[in-house]
C-alpha cells in the first residue's frame, strides 16, 4: 500500500508538496528544518561565518537522536525508511569485497553504522563529524566503532584511506563546499557518495538561513549542473543517481528542485 501511494504521489509533485506541508503543520516532529530565509550572496558569506560553530551546540545531538530513533525503531522492525533504503541501495550497487572500509563524513551520532549493520552490509565503518558533542554521543552509542572530530575542509586522514567515502548530508552546511568536495575525494580510494544533496535546476544556486533542531544554520541548495561539473573537475564520474524528492515548477518543467544521492567512481590517477 505504501509503495503504491509513493508511486501515485511521484506522478503529482504539487500534491505531494501540499501533503508534506500539511503533515509538517499537523506533526511538527517531522519538520526538522523550518523558518527558511533566502540570503543574498553577501549575506550568505556573513551568515556562513557567523553560524560556523552552530553545530557545536550541546543540545543538538539529543534533539536529533530523538527523531532518528523513531526511524531506527521502524527500520529494526524490517519496515522501509526511504532515506536509509536509498543509501543501502547505493552501497549495494558497488562492487563488494569483504572488509571494505567506509568513512561517513558528517556522521552525527553514527546512526548510519546501525543502518548498514541491519542491512547486512559487511563494511568496516568509521565516522567523523565537525561537532564534538555529536562525536561524543556517537562514541557512547557505538563504542566498538571509530569516530573522530574532523573538519570536512581540512581532513586529517591520509590520501586514499577508505574504499568508500560517504558525505552524509553535511555539504549543504559548508560555505567552502568546493574545498570540502576536494577533501572528500582525496581520502577516498574508489567510491564517493554524496547522500541527501539538495539541488536546484533551471535557477541559480540558493542560500538560506534556517532553524534546525532549534538552532540557526546556513543551508545551500546547489545548482545541479554546476555541482556535477564540480564533481567532474575533481575526478569523479557519477555512476548512479537516486532521487529522494523532486518538485518542478508549474510554469516550466525545466525549473525545479530535488534532493538526490549521487554515487560516484573516483579516478585512479
């Protein structure tokens, strides 16, 4: 029934958008990000610097984890969770070998390690995050795994340290995202996945200030052709794309926005 409903709504993006807005209004627990304010480029630079440390807020990990736990409980019971399922499908599409290493950048409390374990993916998981409070929670929740505090624009890992590197929905909060992409590619041996990436098409890149878990943050929606060009310049070839959400303008199907997961192969040069 759920798959049939998803299929119907995918044919009517405006209806899906209306229903999502209604859901978020009635059940605000689902509305993680609210209060979007569009920023001009000069404002974005200032706000990006001002809010750089927002993820260090000590209250964020518990707030996020309370929502994540709802999804994990569902996933543990064998029920689908779209955002988890997409990353699992992306990883299963790659050539598998025992003991392949995976680094998740922007791992927050490390919950994707549990998702991959439930899915039966035999990957050697490590995680890193810009936020010391999140890394502290990850280490407490999954003490058997490796977690480190790292800045995506200056990773301390050696070149080609991991078979697979997953950029876990963090690039959109990094004003110097081009540097972050370069660093992500540098530490990957074979594959890079940019998970849950917000993009726009038929319009310029967009910057916002928003509230997430009660904290002000900057969020970037990348111009998709420019973003794909950036990946190409850093030696990545997109081999698969998974769309989590897409809306097109009623005035032109060439204009719209989406959230996608990009699976990329890394040049071996």
